[in-house]
C-alpha cells in the first residue's frame, strides 16, 4: 500500500521542484499507478493548482499540460482530427472511463512504462517533453533515458507539432482491457514513415523508413518490424510479437495510403 505523511498543493512549479529535490517527496499525477505500489514517502506534491490540466491548440502545435487526463486526450476534437483519431484509439482500451478520468498524461509519459499505449502513439509524431529543469527534449530522446530514482525533474507539458503527419494506431490485447501484447503506431510525412512499436514488452522506440517507391508496403513493414528487438513474457513470446509487428505495421501503412486492407 502507498503511504505518505504530508500533502502539499503547490502554488508554483518552482515550489514543486524545490520540494521534489528531497528523496522523501514525490510529485503525483492522478495517483492511479502510485496507489498500487508499496512506496512510502513523507510528502506528496500535487500539481493540480497550476492550470496544467489543459490541452491548447495553436497554428503550429498542441500543448498538453501534464495534469491533463487520458480521457481528455481520448475526447479532444482537435487532436483526434489532426492525427486521425489515434488519441481515441490509444486510450479507449485502458481500463475504463472512470480510470481514464483520473490517470494523467504526466504520470504516463514520465513513467515510460514498457506497456504504455500513450508513449507508443506519441513517439510516431513530432513530440517533445517540456521538463521544468531539463527544458524541451524530443520525446524519443527522453524515452530512451533510463528511469532513475534520482531523476527529480517535473514534466510540465507535452508538445506535439502539427507538421502534417497522418497517423494510425493499433494494439493486440489478449482481453479487452488488459495491458497490450504489442502496440504499434505508424505515421507518414511525405516519403517518410515513422514506425513506433511498444509493449515489446520493452518500452516504445521509433524508426524512420524512407519509401523510395520501389518496395511493397509488406517489405517496408517487415524492415521496420525487424529493426526492433522483442522479448517474451506471460502475454506473448518474442517470435509472436515480431510476427504481429510486421502484420500490424503493414495494415497501418495500408490504412494511411488508402490501399485496400489485405488479409494476413
Ligand atoms: C490497472 C491499470 C491498468 C493500466 N493499463 C494501462 C494500459 O493498458 N495502457 C497504458 O498505456 N497504461 C495503462 N496504465 C497506466 C496508466 O495509463 C497511467 O500511465 C498510470 O496510471 C500513471 O498515471 P497517473 O496519473 O496515475 O500517475 P501517478 O500514479 O500519479 O504517478 C506515476 C509516476 O509518475 C510520476 N509523475 C506523475 N506526474 C509527474 C510529473 N508531472 N512530472 C514528473 N513525474 C510525474 C510520479 O512521481 C510516479 O512516479 C494502467 C494503470 C493501471 C493502474
């Protein structure tokens, strides 16, 4: 069971950052994950008074505050219009609406869980994290960093550029609201494909594949799928995941090119 002695609703990010430099403090999002752990802390640092629960759209980008919930992503008209509904698709299988009304974008992305649907979807877009201390960093670079207990930075917001990419997302799940066996997101920008695969079961990574017009989508999808490593856990074997990846990546590519979806 998670335990904490004090609760502080901070008035500024500076106050939150200062509090969080103590090992006995922890910044919280929706606490959906933390409450299941056996962590004991002296102080909970709550960011909910800082107005970070908004998704703002400008001409160039979306700015998603770290306290925005998964449900806000799922139902945001602008995000889903711009990126072909991937935010609805990557969140709708996560437990249930009540849970998605609590779990936050900040908690999801800062944790960099291997199974993260959100990380997989955002990696295929031109996405950046804004850290209070570390500044603005490309998401792929942030995701590649090891999750360390002594990393006491605060995720302020996620920035997604509206660069014209079209995207598509899918997952394989053994049952409807379980963690994914595999998560795939593909986006297309000109001749470039950005392919992100998560729940391998390692955390999501992204590769860029350039389409010179000579290769079939099946070949490009296989090339993308083979560039990742896959592992085995209770949900599936590495070989099963590799085969799923090649098929799902091809289907997502087909969806984005408007070619008829082939079998297999
Ligand atoms: C039963 C269950 C099933 C789930 N299934 C899925 C699934 O299928 N797919 C999926 O993608 N996700 C799944 N999740 C994860 C969920 O989507 C969230 O990622 C998770 O709950 C964390 O979000 P939170 O707001 O609850 O974070 P919290 O529990 O509050 O925090 C989690 C961690 O993030 C840190 N943190 C929070 N906010 C910040 C911040 N702004 N800056 C720095 N650090 C911060 C905290 O210190 C803590 O270490 C599941 C979770 C549960 C409990």
